[in-house]
């Protein structure tokens, strides 16, 4: 009875303690952090004391290596919690770097799977020729009725025959006119005419795509998918067939971004969303961009733009579910706007035609591309391309002197 009487006050104290309100979440979190920091500091001190005793030294501090993702840190007598937080920050940065590396490897694996599927018609790997290595693939968007435009480019900045092959093998610059089929049953006269031109020039990339003005977004999506499956390039460029281009300047500009993982290069703009039916560039899904009178998000103008390998691979892998808006340049911008992408606004890719690009050339600032905004390309390009090339061109040897 005496023992029970003596234990009763203790039980009452215990019940009183249990009845107290539990700690808040913030208090628990703060307590955990405090214990973590104290543990780190105590472990550092224990290591220091052990090292000092083993050496028989009177020094009060020593250096301790902590191996974590290749980082080293020194702990001494003046240890401060900020130093420990810096170490935690470095570890976090190292983890982020590893995450990016893993993401890149996963992207490359997905691309290889997509290539295997495209080649073998199934998800199993098949023995196929690996994609050719290249620095940049330049796809020139063209149409069946644009033979004269194509010839105007072949007479100026697009090499012919062996020069085109040499540019690919020695500089890694691939140039192709990009086009699909007419959609006529069994292949119509347009398809046969293009087949004859292709046999003569061998500078086409044929797509599994039915041509049409309102199908440009689909064509762009299929172009990148086909290009990634055919060439393993650092950059992929789309340019219209009524734009003047300096290959050397384009290559040197892109080479500056070679070490960056995800870049989207072009003349960035933000035009109005046109809701009126019947006008050029009408956007049927204008309501998705907010109230009437709003503008699009920033995206590269459609005459010419470049994207890095990772972005082209992303489009290739996800192309079945990428939404297509009415305008091709808006569609591409929409595909990339939600990703970790560096938008590079390069105004040398949208110079005006002479005298603008000619003055810049004389000042030592040769343009990458030139066209007329009023025509969304070079106005009367078939008649004027030679003159623009002579006035604003960089010279035939320029592309061979670029360090890539």
C-alpha cells in the first residue's frame, strides 16, 4: 500500500505531461534542424579530437575530408552553422547536376527507342544504320509550286552537287529542301515532277506529310522528327525558301551556344492574337490566349529559327501529343514555353534586305538572315535573291573558315 501511495503522485505528473498540447509542426521542424546541425557540429568536434589525440599534437584544429559527390570541406575550430549550410547547398547543387545528367541520358535513350521504332516498325531494336553525325541540319521549307524559288537559292547560298556533299562531310552542315506529298491518290503530277527534280539535285528531305497551307504546324513537327531520326546534330534549323542566309555566320552564331543544353534561337516577337475570321494569320483558338486584344507569348518569328538537339529530341518523342495552333511559329513556341529552355533573341537573324543588310556588312556586322517583314520573306525573291546575295553575302569561303 505504501508503494502504491508513493507511485500515485508520479503517475499523476506523467498524465499531466501527456495531457499537454502536442508540438506544432513548425516547432518539430525547427527541433529536427537544430538536432541535425548540433549532430554535425558534434561529429566534427569528435573527429577533430580523435585526430588530435592520434597525432599527439597540441593544435586545436585540423582538417577533415568529407567525401560527398567529389566535394571537399574543411572543418576547424571556427566552424560556423553558415559553413554547414553552404555545404548542404553545394550538395544540393551536385544533386541537381546529376538530375540533369540523368535527364539527358533518358532523353537520348528515348530518342534511340524512337529511331528503332521508326526503322523496325516495333519497339524492339533492329540492326539499322546509325544516324549520321552533323553540326547543324538546315531544313528549307518549300512547296510544290516553288521550283523557281529553290533554283534562286541554289544559285546563291545553297551549294549544288559535290559542294553540298563536301559541306556535309567536312563541316557537318546539312542542307535539305523539306517537302511532303501532294495527297493525290497514287501520286499526282506534282509528286512526279518533284521526283524528277530530286533525282537531279539530291537535296530534298521527303516527309510523310500531305502538303497544305493550314498544315504547316504538322509539317514542322514531322520535319524535326524525321531530321532527328536521320542525323545526330547539335542544332536543327528551319528556314523558309524566300529568305537569304549566310551559312558561315549562322554556323559561328550557333557554335557559341554549343555547350548549352536547351537553346531556342531566333528573332523573338509577341504579335497580336487575331480573332477575326477571314484575315491572314487568324487564330481559331484565340480564346485560349485570354481576352480579345491579347498578344502571344514570346516566340521566334517563323522565317528562320534554330533549336538544340535536346529540344528537337523532345519534339520527336512527344510529337503525337503536341498541340498545333494555326500558325507554325506559335505552335513551336507553345511546345517549348513550358520547358527549361533558354530563349536567345538574335536580331542578326532578321535583318532587312538592302540597304539595311548591306550597311551592316560594310560595318563588319554580317547578317545571318535577311528578308522583308512586309512580305514575311524576301519580296519577289526569285528576281531579287541574286542582288541580295551580292550585296549582303559573306563570300563563298566564309563558311569554310568557321571553327565548329
